[in-house]
């Protein structure tokens, strides 16, 4: 039966669509811009998103399981979470995975837990794909400018998040679980740069910024005071979950979590001049 993937053209969604399709599952992909989705052949593409309730009626029709994301535009919590879940239940959806966007539970997680659906929460730490923020300066100058060189992060490959979601959506035994997901190593910025240099075959220099310089950059990028306070906390006093390596990916999928070196190999062309 058909599995719905919301956020299908996003960082995790693309991997999940491809993995489900490769495993032989019929997939419906929900995206705002279906004509630009560039998804694999065989995927049913549906126009819409989780903030457009009218679009969800058609998206959920005939679906037995769905992958949901807990946030909408600008990563804001979904205000119509109860209605989203009601529409899923009315359509006959029985199982959902929820990609969480925050440490604390948002409206969608709460609504799903109260719904009677078989639910599984996915709680990843920092995405390895955040490294793409360095791509422009690496291509142009061979440089990464960042502060907080001692801060560690147990970054996770987005394909591993998708792999856990695929297992939760297609096999039994995962209902009511909140899976905290990490990569296999907790790395500092200099350690990530070292691995980039090794894979790309050229030296990538690290220019360490001061805290004030980093804050100024965030402000120039348009981040709010609340955002900046959060960024600082995560880098200077991060929660233990952010740098503690967990075996969840291997336990659920049966294969080791992908390393940061694996991620760089997968995305090497993005960093080449």
C-alpha cells in the first residue's frame, strides 16, 4: 500500500522517497512545487504541504503510512496539528513517523501521540548537511570561517535519518518510540575540515572567528536575537544529547551509521571549484 512522504524534496525526504521506492514500496511524495520536484520515476507526486489542509485530503487518500515533519514555513510549529492528524486518521492512515525539529515536543508530536495511530518520533542531532553552508567559501577560497573550535557535534547523515524512518514505516515494533539519532562520531569544526581536505584532495584552511565576529555574521544573515541566543547556547553549553554518540541507527537499520567522511564523498562535487 502507498506510503506518503511529506517534505519529499527536503534534506531527509529525498532520501526517504528513494529508499522506499528501492525497497519496492509505492510512494506518494508531497511537495509545494511538483513540476520542479525532480524525484525518481515511479513516484506519485502530489502538490501541497502540511500547512495547506485542503491539499492533505488528496494526499492522505489511500495511504496506509505517512512520514510527517513537525514544522512548516520558517521551521515554525504546525498550528493545525490536530486537524492534520484527524485528516490522516479519517483517510485510514495507521502508522506515522514524525521528524522532529526541536528538542521539546511540538503540537504535531502531541497530537500524534493522542491519536491512536502507531507513531514513531525521529529526533536527530545536527545534520551533516549543515556543512553545505561552507561550500561557497571552500569553492572560492579553500577556507572555512567559524568560531567555537572545541565544540563537538555527533552529526548524522540525512540518509540515516531516512533509513530509520523507512524501517519504522514498513516494519512492526517501533510504535510509541522516540528515536534519538546520531552519527558514529562527535566531531569538532577542525576535525570536519580535516576530513573535507582528505576527501577533496586539497588543503582547506580554518580561520577561527571570535564570538563577536560570529554573532555579527548571524545578525547580518538576518537571524533574530532569540535565534542567536540559541546558536550560542548550542555551541558554548550544548545539551549532552548533541555530542553523545548513540547506536540507534545501527540497532534499527542493521547497518552502521554513515561517517562524516562518507557524507563528504557523497557531496564532494558541491565543494569543488
